[in-house]
C-alpha cells in the first residue's frame, strides 16, 4: 500500500497544485516583462506535469506511456482552462491549452531522454555495458 501511495502521490499532488494555482485571481500574480511570458509558464508547468506522469505510467507498466502522458496532460489542460473561465479575473484561452499540450509533449520526451541517459549506466559491480532495463539481453546473431 505504501508503494502504491508513493507512485500516485506525485502526479495527483502536482495536478492539485495546478488546480490551486489556477484558482488564484490573475491580479495576484506578479507580471513578467514580455508579452508571451504566460505561455512559457504554461509550457513549463505542463512539461513538468507530463514528466511526472510519464514516470508514473512507466512505473505502472503502461504501454505507450509517453503518448498517454501527453494525452492526459492535454486533457487536464482543457479542464484547467474551463476551470479558469469560472475564476474571477481569469480567462479561458485556446493558446494556453496549446502551450499546455506542447509542454506535455516536451516533458514526456524529456523523460524519455532522461530514462535513456540514466538507465543505461551500469551499476557498480555489474559488467560494463550491461543494460539495466534488460540485464539478460538475447544473444546476438
């Protein structure tokens, strides 16, 4: 049970953080000096969300976790924009959702690169070049 909670806590906790931040009036946020700054914030916010989701889905053993992470992040971005429509001082914008989806794509791909980089390292004491994802690879031709 404790292991299950460890798996579910990061993606659910981060989704709740996004919801909480979306509930704050926009006048409460500090302004940044350039026009598209909020799109970069959405990109980073959903990039991290998709990274966390991808990690979660890989650990659960889902097929195509990278695709699913992007789809879930994009769908959550839509629900977030609808939620913001009802928050005083906030608006619902299609371009924010596009930034959310692009962030999801970026975060998912960054996780894939991160996994390749760090899972290919041999552990201390294991033979050099041994793949940690599959410690007993099939023999070559």
